[in-house]
C-alpha cells in the first residue's frame, strides 16, 4: 500500500501538483483492526485511518453500513422540499407541475446523488426513504399528511422511490455496457460480471449482485445473457424505454394488488385505475385559471370514499352512502347545475358519447367525472373539452352545495355548511 502511495506522490511531484495528506483517508474494510496494520505516509505526513469518508460525494463506510447515508438522503429530501415550499414554490400559489419540476430538480437530484452505487439497502432504509418520498409527494400536491400514500403518489403518476433508485442503477449499468471494450470501467465491470456468473467469489457483494437482483425483478435478464454471450447491448434510447416500461409494469401490478385488497380504495380504483398523472393536473397546466378547481378535484379524489352507513341529505331529504355520487347524480338541490352539465356533455362530439355517458351507472358516472377522463374514444380536442368540463362542473356544483374540504396538517374532512 505504501508503495502505491509513493507512486502517487512521485506522479504528483512530476506533474507539479500536490495531494493533501490531511484530506486523504485510509478505510479499513473487513475485520482487521487499525492497530495491527502499518501506518501510511504521504509527503512525510501520516494519512489518518478512519471508519467512514466521503468519496466524490458518496459516503463510504468501512463496515458496509449505509444507514447514515440513507438518513442524510431522507433529511436532504425533506429539508430541501420544505425550504422550496417556504420560499413560495407552493401549490397554493404556483401550478403543481411547476412545483414538481423545481422539487425534482433541486430536492431529488441532491438527495439521490450517487444512488447508482447504493447497494444492499435494508428494508428499514427503504422504508425511511419511502416515507420521505411520500412526504414530498403530499407536500407538492398540498394534500394532508395522513391521506393514503398510494392515492397521492398515483395521482401524480409517481412510482415508489425504490423504483427511481433502481432506474438510476439500470441506466448506469446501460452506460457501462455501451462503453468501448478498451475502457477500464467496462473491463472491470465485465470481469466482476463473469466472476458472479461462474461464482468465482463466495458471497460476492456490491454492484453486480445488486444488479442481478434487479434484472430478475424487472425481467431484464435476457439482455445481460446477450451481453455475455454475444457482446450485444441495446442502444441508449431502446434501453431507457425498456427499463422505464418494465419498471412501470412491475410497480403497476404491485400497486393494483395493494389497492384491490383494501376497502378504502374501492371507489378510488374506479376513479384512477392506472398510475399516471391525473387529468385535472394536465388541465391546471393548460388552463391556469382552473388551477384552484383542479386542486379541488384532486382533494376530492384523495379523500372521497363510500360510507358503510347511510347518511341523510339535509338539502333534499334523500339517503346516500357516497356523498359525491349523491350530489352529482341525484340531489334535487343542484338540479339546475346538473342540467347545465348535461347540456355541455351533449355538445361534445360525437353525439353517441352523451348516450354512452347516460348508460353508465351513477357510481361509474361519478367516477368518470372525478377522473376527468373517459374510456370512450374521443379525439384529443374533445377529450380536453371533456376534462375541462368535468373540472368546472364538479367544482361549481360542489361549491354550490357549500361543501368544504377542511384540512389541517394531519387529516382531511368533507364538511357541509
Ligand atoms: Zn341531496
């Protein structure tokens, strides 16, 4: 080791620059004790032996424990988001898509810096990261802390944070694979890959075993087999598309499994059955004057549920179990507004669309209005007109009903005045 340090010292002297001995550290991996090994010197000064150090922004621990690095990332994610929000980038003032862009560029790129090399994260570390991710997701949309995370993330079209880290790792792997074979990083990676394939090393740790887990998880093993056997690897665009699609498909299946086993999501899965950006956010971006109405629709989607007990409407005297279904389909108090909404629906081309809307059950009709989207094939312009109509009418009808969404920092309630 000292010989290698001497080579570096000689090199620096030849090229007239200097390494800093006080900023250099020696990390002892494995079970060896610091008092049993030799001391190392650079320009006559001793290099300190430490248990953890930062290398190109990534915290390295001699014990392979990455908890401190994960805690730092969580803290960075929350703290950066809060400071961005406090500086005025808030859904109450700005459009959510703008907030999202700023948070993504500032908070995520800082917090997840170097996540390509985060290996063997434990379940508790992933849970910590996931909590921070959900916190950001709710803050960006202005939703209360205790709203269901699976609703909030899917309304924004976000996947869990583990998927983002996995995507960064797979894209980094792609970049390594596309390097020319003469490059040293590619040679090292291929050597480690072949070592893993032929189990040359017992209990191999690090990047390659972690990547192997991801290839299995996202059904990408065939690409690595082709790389080893034929030396071929997809281009950047193809690899990025394959990785994005497979990650989305896998996460979508897991999400559907989670929400189908939970009665809290019975109505939500009719409104928003796929992880994608909710149409109300798209309308808010396209028509900034509808920002408040769009936010109101998102709040409704995040909190509305079917009650187990029947409730009585004080305005019309009918019983109902789903408050929005009652307001949008059967309450006599808002009949004029409903007629106006139907006039607008009939004006959408083709005319068969209004027949289709009329054929829906009241629950399906309410879910369609809240989703601001339809499975009926409308052309792009008419589809936008329909989404806009949904945002405007649901907002104005519910406002007429004097229905307020009361939210403190923790909970969200629907209240009637
Ligand atoms: Zn009523």
